[in-house]
């Protein structure tokens, strides 16, 4: 199977082909799509992926607006729209992945299983063919909260890329099969989490970052960064057992294994002290949770503790990627955490 069997291609699309809105453009897309836009300097290319998750629209909105405005980028631009199929399921932009399908952003490594694996492999082949000087992957967070970037390397080039959008950079050594791991091909690669999918501020941030990314002659020099970047290193990923139940309520009903308050998202990137409760556990206690860091299971008791049925941090922590979507909390993760200082817990 060739990449053209899996992907559609657009070259310097005109406004007439894009529709009046991002939703109209999405309706016109038939399958995962690659967009090429010629730059002033034809010898160099930068890449940006977005819509790998069909319910994370900020990158799509930003790209559609940028294309409609007919910008001429400083260098050639390669745009990758991966999750077109789930994004088109009515109501549009409401499905992270296809029902019973795989998370596309966990498929960018062998053995490239199923339809999502074929899409991931085709997108990687396009990157390897074009050989961009850097790559961004633009997402929305699973819940509300401030924007941040994620990378597997925190050198100057990665910090400079992150600074186009945010001053928060999370460096992780977890490997989940995400596109971000393309950085291991020695191509600076950064994931951008723009904020909540329903937040206008997130859509605007994605657009402004895209304009910076495409208009600057040099996006890899930290000396030219928009602002200083605060690096949080090697967060712990806290996951909920597949058979566990979760509720979001002001008080536990006794029916769920884990209960978080409905406003738990306000904790994102805030410091939580050891005497501040996060929620409640049922009779199974902390056995329903797993803490993963450095590619192995870690000791949950170093992160969380239980007192009188309530969950508290075992030490002052900074948590992020907290969501109130129970589907994502179970299928992806509950949250990530580092020490309040930004240093690794382990």
C-alpha cells in the first residue's frame, strides 16, 4: 500500500478550496491529508501535525485561518492532518478516535497495527521523504488549563520551539508511540498542548504560534525565544485500572472506585500541598491506580496517600493534564505529576 492510498495531498490550496470555516473544510476532506505550502526559502522545510485526535480542533482552526489569509512562509511548510476520520463523525470534532479504534498518537512505532497504524506509517514516510528541519504536533489538553509543551529532549532547540507557544515545557522519558518521539530521528520535535478544546484562548494561541513558526527565519535558537522557558522534568504518569470506575462529584456516592470534585481541573499546573485533598477512593484504595515513570511501574505511595478515604499528595506536587472527561481519564491517564519544584518525583 502506497502513501497515496492512505493520504490525500494539497499543494498551496487556494481560499476557494478551503471553505468558509474550518468545519466546512473538514467536511470536504476525504481522508488524512498532507498540505504543502511553498516558502520564500525553497531549500528548507518545517512540519506541523495537528488533529491527530479528532476532538482537538485548535490546530485545525489555526491552520485553516492561516491558509485562508494566504501567508507566504519563510520556508516550505508541511502540514499533517491525521485524525480526519474520527473528526468527521457527527457531531464533528467530538470523537478522539474511531469507535473501537486505536489512539492514532500511540501508533507511531512498529508494528503499525490496523488503520491507525497505516496512517501513522504513511505520515512518518512523508516526514522521512521531506526531511523537515523541525516538527510541531499541536493538540488540545484533555481538560481546561494553561498551555504547555512536551518533548523527550529539553535542549536549546526544543526550548526555542516550545517558546513559540508557551513558557512551560515538560520533558519526559516515557515512550508511548507518540509522534513526539520522532525527535529520536534527530529532528527537533515538540508537542504543543494549547489548552482546552472549547477555549477560544487556545484557538488564538495555536494561530499566533503558527504565525511565529512560519514567519521567523530561525525558530531553533533559544537566544531569539519569545520568553524564558520553565522546564519540568520526567513527570510521573498516573493511570486508572481498566476495570475501575470514576465519578466527578462534590462528595462520594460510594458507588465509584475513585471520585474527583467537578472542579478538579483548577489544579492543573498549580501546587498541591500534602494537606490538600484531591478526591476520594473506595474500598479498593490506591490499588486501582498505577504510577508510571522512567518506563516502569513506580511506588504509588511516593505520590499519593489515603487518610479517612480521602486522597492526598504524599509530598507537594505540581499536577497537569487533569481531566473531567471519564472516558479520557480511563483510556489515557488521570494526570501527570512532578515535585512542586518542577523536579522529578523519583
